[in-house]
């Protein structure tokens, strides 16, 4: 039978309340008593339970992770990075997904089920409206947004405008002048929407080279393979003379590879293609990409959240950059 707090109290000759305070480093316990209690606990092999710790500290030692999907590269990697960082500090993760249909706008985020259940909240990849941000802050717990942003909440995000610009500049440097764009999900506040910002970067690069995009060069998708495939078909139906494409995500680029195969088009020879993320499958497909450190973003966001819980100051906005990874999917225009 495992020793309990009563056994430690009896061994050390103190009350159970004193044992609890001594083992958790709380005040009003002398150094001599603290040492005696810890020695008794070590002799007996006593380990305080997490539930007992939560009763004393008022903390659940649980962090909520809110995201629309878990079966996509970015979300899976951020969650893994956050979970590793949280577990190392003895915190659990409560994964809370919410309805975000790919075919229609999502329902407003309702964080009320998390009240008094968590010590902090990580929100992944969802641009939030002001009322949703306020609802999160009303929980009274620290909040960090990952992959998006807000002027009222600590954020960890990518420089999406720069990412879109550098991806497009890579295609321009190869000699392409007719460059289409497969856009990401349009939902949410434009200022903090990765899809909107990557489109801004695409436009900025074209403008810098004196290129005015024709109507229909940008086709809307939703960051997944299926809409990437449909978007490239739509783009080439309108503009078969496009020689290069910047996709807002690697998964959309993978869908574009499938669409190209449908049409007998060889990626890299007939049509250049670049995505965003650094997905593991890109190497298999030979896809050029703007690689982002998603795992590290999760680790940094989780560490910042833990700092906020203890009252340690953190930066308001941490911005990561991408790295161009050149592969065979991007090449000079044919001929």
C-alpha cells in the first residue's frame, strides 16, 4: 500500500497541513521542519498526487489547446511541440476541437466549457474576432495564440507576408512572370489571417517587378489537398498560360500536384510549384517549400504560457520566419 500524507505526518511528528505546506514550498514552515518532512517523505517513498497539489495551489496543472483540426501537418506539429514542453513541467493537455467546416464559415468560438478546468489556453491557427478574444480573456487565465494574432493577446506566429513575398520572388528569379496563387482559408479577421497575409506577399512581389495580376490568377482554397486540387484546375481553366503557382500551404500544393497529373502536366517541367510549411512529404514529391518551424512554435508558445502563469513577463508578439527549400518542383519556364 502506498504511503499517504498521514504516514508522513506521523513519521515527521507534524500535522498533515504542515506536510502539505512543507512539500510544496509554501511559507510559514521553518527550514528545520521542512527538512524533517522531506526526509520523512523520502524514507517512506511518498509522492504527492496531482489532485492534492491542485487543491493546495488552486491550479489544475492542465492547459487547453484549442484547434479546428488535428489531422493537418501544422496543427499536429504545434500540438506535439507544446505537449512536450508542458509535460516536462508536469502539465497535462486538454485538447478541445471545435466545429470548423471546410465548406462554410465556422461557428463562433465558445470557450465557456473550459472555465475552472484549465490554467491557461493555447489557440492554434484560428484568426479570432474581437468578441471571441474577449470571451477567452473572461476565463481569467493566460491565453496565447499560435499561427495567428490579436492586439489584445500574446501571439506566436509566422511572418506570413514575408513568406508569401519570398516564395513568389523565388519564382520571379527563375524567370516566371505569369504566377498564379492558390489562396488559403479566408475566414477570420483579415489583419491576422495567414491566408490573407500570404496573398499580400504574393501581390507585393509581383508589384515590385511591375507585374499586374490578371483577374483569376488567385483562386481560393482552404489549406487542404482537396481544395488545392480543385483550385489548380480552376486556375488552369481560366489561365492555361500560367507558368508557376504559389500555394498557400504544402497540402494545397500536394492537391495541385494531383490536378497537374489529371491534366498530363509535369510539375517542374511544365509548371513550377511552391508551397508553405516544410511538410515531410514534400521531400518525397520533390516540392519546393517555405519551411516553417512549427514544432518550435508550439514549444515556445507553451513555455511562454507557463511563464505567464507564474507571473513572468513575456513578449507580446513572437514572430518566426520561413526558410526557402528548393527542390525540383520549381525551375525556369519551359523554353
